[in-house]
C-alpha cells in the first residue's frame, strides 16, 4: 500500500515501481488488440487506423492529434442498439461530442444525452431529433430549462427541488398556452456503491446527483411534480457510476428503484411508463481491464428487471440505458511526438525511461485526476530493441503531468518518434484545457483510408480571442 503525498500520487511511496499486472511483452512493437479500435493494426511496425498511416496523418495534421475510427464508433453504437433492442440507448454527449458525432449517433438509431446548453446547441446544429434528446445536469438554470422545453427535448432529468419548482413554472406556462407538457424523469440515488473511482461513483448518498430513495426525497419529488400542471412524469432515472464491468451493482439498484416505482403506483396512483437504469459500462484501458459485451449486459440486465418485476407483481416499464464511454472510448487514440527521452536512476540502482511528448494533461487530464491507467505503443517505425519500462509524460509545468504511468516501449525510443495511446475517446477531448496556454488538438476522423478533420486544432488566434487586454 502506498502512502499519500501532498504533491500527488506520483510522489507517493511505492509509485516508482510498475504495477503487478503489467507484464513485459515478448515484442514491444505488437498491439494488444482489445485496447484498440477494430481498424487499428501495425504494418511493418507502423500504426495504421482505418487504413490511414499515423505518420502520414501527423505529417498533414500535426501532433498531438485525436484519431477517431468512424467505422469502429458506428459498429459499437449498433452493437448496443441491437443488443438492447427493446430499450432506448442514450449516447453520452459528455464523453465526446461534435456535430459529426451527434449525426453518427442519430444515424445509428441511438438517442443522445446532453448536460449543458453547449451540448444541446451541438445536438440542435447536428439536426438530432429533439424527441430523442435527454437533458441531464444537477444545476440547470431557468433559461437552460426554458430553451430545452422550447426545443422539445424528449426528457429532462430532474435533479433537485429547486429544479422541481422551475419545471413546475415552465409546465404551468405550457398548460396555459395549450403546448405539449414538459416531459421529465426523476433522478434517484439508490445507495449503491459502484466499484469505481470515488469521483465517478454516482449512486451513493453523499454526492451531488439525484434524490435519495432512503430519505424519502425521491418520493416527495414525484409527489410535487405530480401536482404540477403541464408536467408529464415519464419515470425514474438511476445511475450507479462509470467504468463498471459487470451487472452486479445494477441488481441492487434495480431492486430499490423498482420498489419505489411500485410504491408510487400504489400510494400516488401514478403509473410511470419508463425507467432509466443508467449504465456507465467500462472499457479496456490496459490488460488488467476485462469489460463485458453489450449482449451479455443486455441479457443480464433484462433478467434482473424481469425478476424484480415478478417479485413485485408489476409490469416492466420501458427501459433505457446509457452506455457512457463504452461507445466512443475505444474508438479513438491520441498520437504524440516524442520531444525528449531521459533515463532516471531510481532507488536501488534501477532505471526508468521518462519519455516526454508534445501534449499532456491539457489533452488527457484523466491520469492526474482519476489516477487512470493507459497503455501506449510506438507508432512510426519497427524496433529491434529490447523493451524498457517507460513513463510517458507531458510538457506541462507539473510533476503530475503524466499520460501513461507505466508501459513497456522499445528501448531505443527517441526524439521524433511517435507514440500513440489507445482508448482516449471518452472525456479526453471533452475535458481538454488550455493549461499553460496549450492549444487543444484536433479530432481527425478516419475511415476507408481517408482522414478528415471534424474538430480543428485551436490556433493562436483562438487562444487570444477572449483576452481583451488592458483598457
């Protein structure tokens, strides 16, 4: 067990050793297929994605760059759509959203979750049918809610009593004009502790989302909405967390949420036609991760709900899920250029390579924020050198600016080489920043040997556009 350090996890006791699950590869040039999009492969040591050679892509578009495999993205979307054929499947806009991706989501028959005015604007610009849009968020302003109602979003997920009051006011206005009612779901916390990082576990009681079932707040929220004019309550919404690998947590959550569903029907004489079970399904970032398949998740979650409904003597509501990162996460990788390589002597005389690249925590904050693990590979050439344990770090003025904590790279990695990190589709571009006045990288979609920019690289002009200087 390592101890904490005020400067961050990278300085903690024991942090200089590689993790126990990491094994030295027989060939450091080889890809681990389960970590990459289906279109990724090595040809004579050079990484290709969907038929596009990564060095060629960098030569045209520069680095760092996010590389999004369109066919892989669409295939993963279809896999969830088909496996959960009797459900509504909501793509998580917060994972990664652009106009092109929003259109792909709609074209593949999925619904779309947004949680801000900006994400809603992207959905509108992409032409996503608003009836298939859900609006999340724990602090939606009156103006944001009014815009969502004006556009006709399919559901607003209500998250607080303040929001109940705002919805009631909007509903009353809708009823006065004879317009369609405001369609809502009530987000509840089921008290389930997901086996994930504290910051992405969302169903335990001590956090900002939803109404507690245990305290009675969830029932009271439904009661108040029921008394409001011009409001249609679709059902309850539960989300237990993110990066979840199996259905065990959903069993407890479904039992508690369905019990509340039945109680609402019994005590409030209100039949709720729908229920959202959340999702947040995990992906493989490294060889230690073993995610489930959409087919298995669908089968197990459907069985869980059917069993609980039989026990309660009720009919199953129409279900929806939110796969989270599981669609876009594996479909994207990030490519960097190596700037410096430094060999550091550790305690006891062991050494490790520090490989500095031209990006870092400005384009992938997850390692620093969540202590997340990633893998990587050299992308531009084959190497006959033996594998060396390396740490891939960024160029920012932070000791914790680490992209890949531990991975084996060819020992001759040097300045000018390209390093690609898989499974960066979820949250990396979405959470990217201008820290140290870095320019955010482009998103380059690749398909059938063709690369096209769907989100351009920021420019110096973009960076300075909001800096108005002194009066």
